[in-house]
C-alpha cells in the first residue's frame, strides 16, 4: 500500500527549485540564450536553437497509454517520473510536454503538470497562462479572422464566397454556446451577416502550425498557406492572399521560443504548445522536441490519450514532418482503467475485481498491437494507485509477460524518479539496441485521403466500416485535385473508446466509423476527419472545476489541483 503523501500543490510549493540558468546549463544552453520569466522559467532564444541544425539526435522515448478513464491515467506524471529516473541513472535527459489549456483546468480534468513527487514546477504558473503562449496563438488566429471579415467589408476583391468560409474564431476556454454563431449583425456598418463559430484554441490550425514549424521562417510560410475560404469558383483563398501571415508571425515570435522549466528533481523540461489529441494532433512543439534531442542523450515526450490517438498522430504527423522516430514507447497502464474496460462502473473501480480486470486486458493488448504495427517496441508502465491489490498487479504482470512485453510497476507518484528506475533501465536497454530507430507508417503520401482515413479506422480502431456523406467524399476529391492529396490525416475522435461511441469499452471490433466533417489545414499540413459526435469546442461539465477555484486570504490559489 502506497503511503499517504501531501497534496500535489503542497509538494509543489515546497520544491527546491534551482535558478533556470542552472537548468539550462544541464543541456548546454548558455545563460545569454535564455529569456527569464522570473527565476525559474525562461524561453530559449532562436540564437541558440538555430545553431543546433546538423547536431546528432539523442534517443527519443514516447509515452502513451491505454484507453483512458475520465480523470486520466497519469501519462504526464509517468513522463516526468521516467525522465527523472533516466537522470538518476546518469543519463543526460530532457522532458518535453504540452502546455495545459485553461479549458480542462477550469472544466473537468484539472491541471496538467504531473502529480505527487513527479511534477514540473512552478506548477501554478505552468497551469495558468504560462508565459502567454496560448493567448498569443489565439490573438494570431483571431487577427486572421478579423482581416478576413475586413476584406469582405471593404469590397471583397478576392470574391470570397460567404457561404464557403470554414475559418472560425478561437478562445482557450470550454464554451458550447459559441459553437455556432452569427456574425455581422447590426446593419451596414457591421460587415455582412454570416454563420460561423468558435473552436477551442488548442484545436486551431494556428496551434497546429505553431507545434509543427521548424523555425520562424517556416512558421511564417506555413501561416501563409492557411486556407481561410473559397471563391465563388471554388478556388482556395489563403492567409497569404490576404497578406495576414506576416502579422500573425509577429504576434507569435516570442511565444514560439520553447519554454524551459524543471521537475521536482531539477531535470530540464521543455513545455511548449498544447494541441489536444482527440481533436488535434496532440503533441508538444517540434522545435521543443528537436531542441531537446540535440542537447540531451534521452528525450522523453508524451502524446495525448491512448495509442490509437496521440501515438498514431505523433508518428504519422509529427515524426514524419520532423524526420524523427522514437526508439521505444512506454504504455501507461492503470488497474482502474482495465477494470472499467472489463465492465466495472466508475464508482466501483477501487474494489478488487480480477475477472473484470482480465476482461479489460483486451484493451491493453490492442494498444500493444497498434504500436507493434508501426514497429515501435512497447514497454508497460503500471502506474500504481493505492487501491491496487497484489492479485490485480500479478494479473497484469502475467498478461504482459505472456505477450513478451516488458512490464514494470511504477511508484513515481509516491517516490519520484526512484519509483521508475526499473522502467528507465529497460528503456535504456531497448534504446541502445536501436541505433537508427524507424517506424512503418500505415499509409504513404500517395494513398488517397479517404483510404488513409479508412486504414487508421480499420487497422487501429478495428472498425468494420467507414462511411462518409457525399459532401465529405466530394470535398476530399476536390482537395486531391487541388494538390492536397499527399497530406496525412488527423482523426478527431472520442478518447474514451476505440470506436466513436465513448460508452463502448474494451476492444470493440466491427463497429462503424462515420466521418461527419472534414477540414483542410493546409498550413499545418494535414486533413482533419471529424468522427461521430466529436466537438472542436468542448463544453463545461455540470459542476466545472472553476466552481471551487479561488484565492485564499494569503492570495494563494486553491482548488486548481
């Protein structure tokens, strides 16, 4: 039984943080290349990141998970614990994470800076606004929106069809009321009325571009390729056509510098960008990951949710665009999630139930199979909770051994890096055997767009059929004719099931995947396929976390963690 330890926030507030310049020194980053945001946070200047081209990459380790429960399975916590464990083994290590969105922080999930003794700090600053990066992304995106409507207001020289403007506005908050809106009401002086809506910032194309650009020049070029609408003849209109991409890049210049912080054990952590993996590609910024790989022996990074979502997009989108590949993948496993996939209700997940756990192992097996399809060796990291019993742990261990997948019980939440050293040692062993890691994609660039969607749905989700209305099929065909057929696909799907039905647990097969809508993100370089009822602007739960978040008499934040 894991001993009771203080709350996450209490641990974070007593952390012995080192000056950020000392953390930079661990990666060979000189102090004059850091832009401090207080004593413990800094942005890394392009004068340093720009010098790393041509340097040899260190090993890249991906952390993914089985299909999660609503509270999450501790993937970020495991990423941090594994990074600290590698550092304890004497490896020069960097951790790469996404920035938390205010939507989940004030909605249901809470903060995203780890937990227990496996945290990144300063925790409150990371979870709230963190250097203003997301606000800059939202401002750049909405500047594009304003310039689009302004162009139409002043005569519409490009002959943009008001009925064919897919570009929406964004904000970093859950607000279902803004999903569908009408713009331009109020008469002649207020532009032309048209239907539109809002997405959450993390689902925006500006966020995707931010996380996939290699440098400022690449960022500007990608922003210019954004398709914001179509003419009456069906010709795409881009941000470059409206001369908006230069100003967007100006708003993003400072935010584009990777953020450097540290763990409780003073391991360097680069936290930058934050797309969701259920509605976007779910990985931290490419420039942060590349900076880490050029300066550390081992880089540990996470991809959102299960291996059917974040890991798939990490490989098909981020790795292929960045020309990188993971040497190994740690799959976070929890006993409670396995029991849920075996039919146990959320209120009973803390009760021992070997039968339900064994029934739920099919979900874990599916994630192992999916990673093996790509040729990436999985390692099971059992994130231990206090309610886990020895019999349940033994059942998971026996199953993983029967699958020839290394398995390790991890106590990093309670013990920090020391609780994940065995996992780290196995990761090192695998990485040392793979000098030039690679992976096998499910599709190539010349695969037709709908076939790319179908392969992901049938091979990873095990769907029996994939259907799309005629309008979606025509849109995909039009994009292929326009030269966008070589783009990868980004599936927007519920994270709670392999299917598009969040209530369908375990490892369902033969289900139907319906593609409701497709979106072209030409600047980011992929096509989004929205499955089932998935929304790109989430709503708040019945009792949002914001109801209990407040300042106490000392001015300290309570209720966020």
